[in-house]
């Protein structure tokens, strides 16, 4: 996960990211197109800022790509 050029700075697209998180819905199957790598990186960066009151860090995130 190194191509951050596809994601805007967090301050630019934060409202859209928050809206996406609040209105998301689970689906039974994934579909193309996948989000750009920069968007995935931004989501992981945001997730890493979540409070950790149980001192469970380091957290692990697994990104599944391809077929």
C-alpha cells in the first residue's frame, strides 16, 4: 500500500468518508471496481486512530485483492 496519490488529503474528503461510514451496508458479494489503493490506505489510517481502551494494539488489517 504505497500509492497515496489516488487519495485526496483527509481534510479534503473527510465529509465523504464519514458519510460513507455512516451509510454503509454489508453485501453478500464484492463487486468491481475495487476502491483505489489510496482510498484503502486512508481508511486504514483512519481506523488506526480509533480509541484503544483495552490496550490491544498493534491492530492488524488485512487487505484482500484480486480474484
